[in-house]
């Protein structure tokens, strides 16, 4: 069976984990946590970073930082993972879902202004598959209406918008290092703080609502409970694993982008004949090799293709189901008509893409999909 995903180990993870243990401090904010923070600030230009136990945790921190309260509204795409919405629902927000583009699963930035009202507090953009949302339009809208922008960059490591790293544009940004991502630590995430006004409070929320970090830096003579918060920081063992991955980012990305290009080139002819659609990359965006998807012509066609590939030992999966049609959302809201989002929910199919995917196996996948459509 060719799996959908296989976590890649660089070979140095256990070495760094052993070193972390030998240093005698394996709780959060240790040696390797600081090494990871330094990597992101020095190599990617993020102004302030805090590793978290997951991207979900980072999103929950963002919701606390912008002071989401009951009655506030947050605009976001319906075509996303549930954590994007849950983080704000937990603080009492009403979620206002927006549609995707017709050729791109990202939030349609041109439709957002009509969703803004006096209760709107934030816009959350999701850079689906590591492809940038139209951030100029979003940031201009946020400036006009005094809104916060949070980038859900869970899939967007080493991806760019007009040359700017994704995660460096919104007021706050979040990343995932789940085992399905390009750079992994099993579970794990990160909050990026681009607005300096959030720096002090972000660290306090990260440390269970205490000023513990300031105490250990000698900035206060004792630490105490000063705000709400939780235990959002990961073990230094997790950070040690992540640091081994970060040291190999260039190598990992080179391989994944090569595999992405192979798929893209392999399906161009089918796309030209309108048998399927391949990812659309706007001029302002780049592809980071996180995932490759096809868009079939119907949900039945997608189901047939999944079964066909499974019969030849290839595991493919569909992705998000529209959140605006989920049982949790509908029980308190009327269903909305978001046709492009629903089309991606029904027709998008993700193909295997991981560092150790063999080129011969990839050629097999491409050939099988050609066979499927040639026989229809």
C-alpha cells in the first residue's frame, strides 16, 4: 500500500532528545525551545515566536489575546479544520463563514466587506495547502474597519505572499507541526506575534497566566497570577525533535516541492481537457509542497476514483467538510449557501505526498489516474 502520509525523520531527532534529557530540564521553555524560537526569528524574520503544544493551542491563545467575548463576530472560511473555528467559539464568538474562490479553496477576500458589521472583531485567513490568501485585500479591509487579522498558517511553513513569509503579515499567526505537516514534532504548533502590543501578554498567557518567564529573566522579584492563561507551551523534548527538523528544512522542502511539481506536470494534460482540475496558484503566492490535490467533477466521481486507486494499493483521502453545514453549527444557525466551499468539500481529493514517496510510486499514481479518466 502506498500510504497517504509517512512522517519523515531526519536522523538527529533522538540525538537532540537525548541531549535535552541530559541537560536536566525537559519541561517547557528550555534550551531547545529557545533554539527553535531563534531559528524562526533569524531565518524567517518572525518578530516574536512562542512554541505551543498544537496549532489549536496557538489559535486559542490568539482568541484570548484579541479579547474575544460573547457577541463578537469573527469572519473565517468555512473550508477549514474545526480548530480554526473552535478557538473563537470557546471565547463566545459568533462565527461568520465566508466562501472560497471558485478556483481556489482559500477565503474569497473580495466577498469579506459585506460580512463586516459593528460586532465584527477579527478576520481569520487560512492559507490552504500553503498557498497564500490575498493578504493585501484582507489587511486593507482590517485597517479600514479596525479589525484584527489572524493567519492560520498551519500548512504554510516556508511559503510566501509577494515575497513575504506567510505568518509574518497578520497581527497574529499560527503554525502546526503535526506529523502530517512538512516540518513535524508529532504534535506541536507555534504562535507568531507580529504586533508588539501583544508581546508581554502573549508570554503571560503562554505561562498559565503568570509572569513566570519575566521572573526567571530577573525582570520581577517574584512571579504571580496576573492574567488568564493555560499551559500552552510544549515539552523541551518536543522542541528538540522539532529543532532536528528545522535544521533540515531546505532539504525537506526541496524534495517535497519536486514531488509537487511532478504531480502538477503529470496532470496538466487532463486539466487542459477539463477532465479534472489541479491547484491554482495565484501570481502573488507560492507552493510549499505541503499537499497536492485534484478537484473531480462530482462527489460520485471522486468516490469512484478513491475506490479505483485503493484497488491498486494507493491510499488517497478527501479533506474538509464544510463547517457551515456541520451539525454543531447548524443547530444554532441557518445554513448558508457557500457553493464553492461545498464544491471543494464534495470534489477535492488529496494524493499521497511525503518526503520518502518513491518516484516510481509517484509515477504509478499518476499513470493510474490517467487510466481512470481515459476509460471514462
